[in-house]
C-alpha cells in the first residue's frame, strides 16, 4: 500500500508550530507508520520531490521569493493546510503592516540594502487557496493530531468553532472580566488553548484567532466601558491575527472610540 506523502514547510515564523508537531512524540510514532514524511527540515534532511498528498505550512509571506515558493508548493500539494497564526493571519510580524518597513530596516540592520522584504507580512491564503486553517500561536497538539488522523480516515477534522468562554465554563474558571474587570478577548476568540490564560487570572490575548461569527462590536464596547483607551483597544486586536477581517474591523472600531 502506498503511503500518503506529507510535507511540512516553513515561511516567516518562530518554528513553534513545527515544534508542536515534534512534541507529539508518542502520537507521532504510530502516525509515521501510515504516512511518508517527504519534507520536514525541522526533523530530517530528507527532501523527496512532490507531488505531496498533504502540505502543512507554517509562517507568513514576507518576501518576493516567498510568493513564488508558496505557489510552487500549492501546485505540488493535493491538500494545503496552514498551521498557526503566522500562516493564517500574518502573525505578530504583521505589525509591520501599520508602520514604515523601510524605516525599520534602516534602524535594525547595519547593511539594509542586503535585506529583501515586502512592505507587508501576509497570510498564505492571500496568495493561494488554502484547504484548512489550524489556529493557534502555537497550534494545539491535540488539534493537530485530530487533523492528521481525520485526513487519514478521510473525514473532515472536528475542530471547535465556539469561544474560549465555553472552555472557561468547562474548567470551572471564573470570568476574569466579571470577577476582576480584567480585559479579555475570550468572548470572540476560538477555543482550542484550554482557556490557559484565564485559568491563571489573565485575560485571553486572542492567539487562536476569531471564533465563528464573533460579536466584536459588543466586546469593543465592553472594553471601552472597562476603561481601555481607543489605542489600547486597537492594540489588543492587532497582535496575533492582524490580518483577520473580524479583528481588523474591531481594531478600527476601537480606534474610533
């Protein structure tokens, strides 16, 4: 029986999502019996040519070479899955989209003329069709295994679309906003992290991106009522998922005050 070929690709990112795949350890070993890992430079020097049945892509597009490479990967991939906030929404590095990248380059690098970059950091879906997005910064290992096993079983992976608030209820975690007035993006953020930050008394930072049909307008009004300035409201929505339309709209609403 021919095993499906899996490739894992890196663009502009911190490698955290690829490390999540390596951290699966016990789960990954039996999975490896059912797939051929043809390209995964974080784990192996093997680099088998395509086509690939499934490609996992981490990172955002930040250079002209990235644009060309993601098109080549898409052409060779039966299914293309983006993993993590960088690939799905430009990542933290997309904060450059709101500033002068040439100024940054001149300040950070001694020889900026050698640094090739685009003005914006953009998600993979801005350049090629994407079959599935796996959220998180980094992604959740349980969700990753669900995606891979779902593909092998030829079924659509069961991923949550509800908010972090529901996970707080399941954990028995008191609402940090109600209890302490702590700003929290949990009401509009997709579940998947296990409500980790609220469990430690911190507001959700939105690292899993917007849930399905988030009511960001209501949350912006709540954040303002709790004393956040227009600039701070815009800032909390412009972190991990800058390029997501739902969070973009919320940031713009927050800036208007």
